[in-house]
C-alpha cells in the first residue's frame, strides 16, 4: 500500500463514526428541549403534565429535557429570547404576558399557553378552533369566573356591603380584570375597594388595612405571582381576620377560606398531551385551544371556625371538597 493511501485510510479511520458512540451522541444532540417561561418563582411541574408526557413516550433525561426561565414581568422578553437562542422545541408559557413575550421572540417555535383570560380577546389566537400561527394552549377562563365568585361571596355573607379586590399593579391585565370585578360588584350593589400589592411588604399592608377600609370581605385576583405566595396570603388573611375568596384550590389547602375556579389537573394533562404532539411534529395552528370543563368549589371549615362564622349549608352541599 502506498504511503499516501495509508495516510488517507488512517485519516478516514480517525474521523469515521464508531458504530455505537455516534448513535448515543446523535440521540443526545437530538433530544428535544421544552422551555418554560413564567412569572415569579419556578413552580414544580404538575404530575398530570409529566404523566401525559410519559404516556406519549417523553421522559425527562431520557427522551427530552426541560429548560426553566422565570422572573418579573419586565424580564419576560429577555427570558423568552434566551429560550429561542437555546433552540428549544416548544415553549410552555403561562398567562397572556408570558405568551406575548414568547410570541414576540419567535414566530416558528411552537408556543403552548395556559391562560385564565379569553385568548381570542387577548389577541393570542385567531379563534379557539383554528388558532393560527405558532400558538395554541388551554383556556381556563379563571379571570372570567369573577361573577360566580362574587355570587358565592354574597351567599356566604348576605349582609356584606363593601368588598375588597386584591390585584397586582404590575400585572398587565389589572385594568380589564378590575373592570370586570367592578361591574360584577355593582350588579350586586356592593361597594368595591381595589387594594394593590406586588411584593411581600405591600401584601402585608393591604391585609393590615382591610379593617380600616371597612370592608366585609376580599377577593384575591388572578395573578401568577400570587399563586407562588399562597401560604403567605392565606396566613395574612387569617392573621387579620379577613374573609377571602380565591381562584385556586391551592389557596384553600393552605388555610384560605374558599376557592372557586377550574381544576388545574385538567389543564395540565391536556397541555402535556399537546406538548407531546408538538414534539412529534404537529402544527400548533391545527390544534384547537382546549377549554376548561371542570370547576371546583373548595371550602375550608377549619378556617371558617377560626374566623367565627358558619358556612351556609347551601354552599357546603355544592362544594367539591370540604376541609375539616
């Protein structure tokens, strides 16, 4: 064999792929990444979401990876751009602000949202049946359940005259959310006082000033950061003797008096199935926005007893869960 041919053969052998190692390397490189974009602190992944992915063949560390980015509202755009640079396969976004940040960062990477508002009204999709673009997801309509929550509050306290509404002033949806609550309160003849808080100090001040405002009850608004502060908010309500209504079961589980809203488990499972379909190449424009069908009323009787009043039987009979 000539020296030149030997060198060529040797060089080819040096760079030729091994029959085993390259398969693992290519699999590792091709492992899809699901990016998470959220406000506040990183929350643990729901078991229903992970179970739906697993049933579809996607398991973290084996067939896929997760990349979490979270922060304040004014950091969302930069965080979304980081996920795009990472070339994630799918972006899982929270409410409208996070979904919009993701949409501004990419028009090609599929985006799956979970929102409490109407996604069509918020401009996230063209329609529920045919979202269009690179966006789809789950609509829980939690923000639109305010009238039902107020009805329950009036049933709980029929003599109530004034209501407090706790809202996050840096949440971009504070104006429409407040307008909805105000309209629902006026329809019931209730005076509404808006209380705002975007950090722990302001939360403490809002609850401490509850009695000074001569309010009978409080509704805690829908906000991603509030959902990371369930224990603190429930504790402040108990400490200040505030009769409060919440939008998620998680508040009632840690001492909140009463919650009414969509069942988070339903949305998490549907989102897990959608993410799996997108990882397999589905077009988000062809995946209809899923809508909540399960709603749950949770009452914490221990908290009611501590506050010194009885929950009407009419509410207890309709409750999906009573904590005693």
